[in-house]
C-alpha cells in the first residue's frame, strides 16, 4: 500500500517541480531581452558581449541587423561608458541600461563609421544595440524597463 500511495504522489510532485523550474529556466535564457514601453512588451534576440574582446568588436563589420535582434553589452559593473561607430556599417540605436533594468538613456540612429563619442549620460551596467530607429518605433524612453536574465531585481512594465 505504501508503494501505491507514493506512486500516486509522483505526478503531483513532478508537476510542482516543473512549475518551479520552467520559469527559472526562462530567466536563465540570455539570448532574449524584453523592453517594456507604453506600447507593450517588445522581445529581442541578443548576442552577449561580456569580455573586452567581444565588447570591442560589437556589431562592427555587419551589413544588416534584424528588427528583433541586437547585442547586449555587459560591463559587469555600473560605470559611465561611451561608444562610437568605427567600422560599423549600419545605423544603430544605443540603449543605456542600469543594473536593475531601468533605461537611463537612448541614443537614436548612431551614424555608421562616425568616431564621435556617444556617452551613456549616467552610470550604467548594460548597453543594448538594436537596429537604428527601432527604439522610436516601439516608443522606448528613459525610465522604461528592460528584462533580461543578467539584470537585477524585478524589471517589469512601468
């Protein structure tokens, strides 16, 4: 009788374990970032640039970027940062993001090959580069939230 009772509990225990682990697995998906704006949630597939070599290369030498793709630069600490567009062939929007996912600044349509420094405007941990003009299309502005596995806290829609 003990075996039958224990066997009956296995599906219930499995369901509880899955209910806990599946959302945690989704939080660990580093290839996805969601930007929460007044127009809704906008998901992007991202590459991660978290080493000096990857951050230095960024999106240089690319001739296209899908509207739902980007690159997330993780500096591992909060600090002022700046970017430029040397050897970058496509216009990009740069989204400067605090460690908790708060959008601090948005630079729209950085010009290809321009070596002018584009500063974060505030200390940030992350910079998201997306196709030029996309931030305007989705209505992204400072104060909006980004949600990603590396971002601290509960960055949810405002």
